[in-house]
């Protein structure tokens, strides 16, 4: 049985930082652990997808290192800059969005399935936009698992579509090592993180409600048609500066609705959604 792994870099990093930031990943061991977990003997490769800024930096060094790991293939996509003005403090905020990661990842899962390159795929992501990739893989006769850290950021739709869910925390001891001050890649947390440093610096000057408003706009940029499910945003959306508790997020949403800056509406599916008001 042949296994292939597809890693959403930003999604993976967010889960890793939340759960195991005191250790670093050995990606070769990760690929072996996942291949064995899905009961396969033949590792056919791991594809890592991430957005990169034009200026490069230490993220490029990390990606170059990963590209040299046996069986790893890195796919880089330019991040698109967007601008937002904080209505509370009149601060101009520049932020970046990834526009090609999801579509390219989906296309590759389907392409490799059609070519018979794998029998089992492991999608390391919780992003609900990847449901078509999982469904398409199954329709082509393949098993597609999803893997996250304790369900961190895992879309309910993606979990239902997947053959099964793999909790990466079950294998942390097998594919991670303690940080070493002499390790040139010891600051793994910074590689994916550095792309948003300018965003994080701007957020420090913003009120919590402004941060949440910014995150709704960022979610609208990400999801097709600008649809942002209210439940997903309150419980699963990952954003810098956002409170983790859904109850606190809902309070802030309600406040912005009262101010006329956000709107809660019922989508055609009957689900509640949230959107910014121009």
C-alpha cells in the first residue's frame, strides 16, 4: 500500500505552536510515523504548501532545508497584500493572504489519486475549504485521512468527509525532539510566523474588537464567495490576537453588530454567517 502526505504549512504550524512549541519537528520521522499509522509500507512523498513574502528571509532557509529531506517537495506561493484602516484609531494595517495554497493542494490530491500515485493520502490540515479534495480522493477509490493536533482548527465538514482523523499529538514523542540551542533550525516557530510579523506589530495598537473585525475581513478574503460561517468563526477560526473562548468572541461580534460594522445573516443553507458592513 502506497501513502502520500499533503501538508498545509500555515495550518500545521498553528496547531504545532499551540500544542508542542517547546519541541521541534523532525519531518522525516513525521512522514514515517504517518505512513505506518495508516498501515502503509511504501512512502511516496510529502508535499508541503505555504505562502511566502517577496523578501524571503529565514522562512526560505527553513523551506530549503525541508526540500532536502528525503521524499519532501515544497510548494511556495506568493502572499497577496491587503490593506485595512482601523476605524477606531485610524491606523493603516497591512496584512497578507494566501490565495493559491488551497486550490493547488486540492488539485494535487486529485491529480496524484487519478495517476494511482497513492492508495492512502494523509491531509495535514483542518481547513474546511479542502473538503472537495477529500471527497474527490474518495470518489477515485482512495482513502483520505485528515491529521491535526487534537482537532485544533479542524472543520466539522472536513472531519465528516475524511476517512478518519489522526491526532498528531499521539505521535509527538515519535517525530519531535527537544530544542537544541546549537540546532540551526531550532526556531521553527519563527519560520511560518515571520511572514505575519508586520501584521502582529500593527495589531498591538488595536482594540480587541478591531482585531476581530480585521479577522472577519480576512476570513471573507479566504473563503469562496466571502461566506464566513458564524459557528466556524467563533469556534475554529485561527487569528492572531483573537480570544480563544467562543463566548468572548460572540460578545465582541455582538458589540460590532450593535455598532453597525458587522452583520449576522442566514445563508441559503440555513446556517448563520457573519460579514463586514462597508
